[in-house]
């Protein structure tokens, strides 16, 4: 019974990591297709490695609470068992939320670009494409979202 619950909770966390939206410069949502976008040209001034925080949904904490509660319920009997169940659920919920955030965290880049107009802007996106100072780039903008591409 406990192993089945642990496997189910792990499956939920893995599913969460696959459901999270991409912050890549190369990935578009379905809603972004066929919409007009503005393109500006520039040169990369600097690139800095950053971390994109992971998702923080109730699912990770909920799955952890279920697993922790079941694990706690197998300890002792009577009032001790009830206390262990509650504590197990609390600790499991915190651990599940932390695990979800850690599993879905990604590496990112802060790319500072000097536009043809002379102004500087910075864009943060997933680190799935490498940029170096001096690279000629395009900034593709639509609906408040900007991505840097080669």
C-alpha cells in the first residue's frame, strides 16, 4: 500500500515537470501562432547565468502530504498514531512542495542587448541557446513577451 502511494506521488511530480510552460526563446504557445510580432535588431552586450524558479502549485505539497500522512499513520497506535499522521502530512506537504520547485527549476540567461537606437534592454529566458557578447540578435516581441533569437 505505501509503495503504491509513493509511486503515485512520484508520478504526479514527474507529470508536473512536463506540464510547466517553457520560457525558451525557441518555444511558442499555440496562442502565439499566427499573431503579428515586432522585430528589433541589436547586439549582445553581456550574458549572465541565472536560475528560473520552479513551479509552486498545490499539487506537489498535496502529494507530499498524502504520502507523509500515510507514512505517519503506520507509526504507533491511538493518539500517538493520530499525531504521527498529522505530523507526517505536514512534513510531507513541505517536502513535496520543495521537491516540486526543485524538479521544475531551470537554468536561464539574462541577455543584455544594445538596440540599433542605442538603448539597452535585458531579457531573461531559458538557457537552451547560447549567446555571446558581440552576437547580432533579433528581439521578437508580442503581447508583452520578448524573446532573443539569432
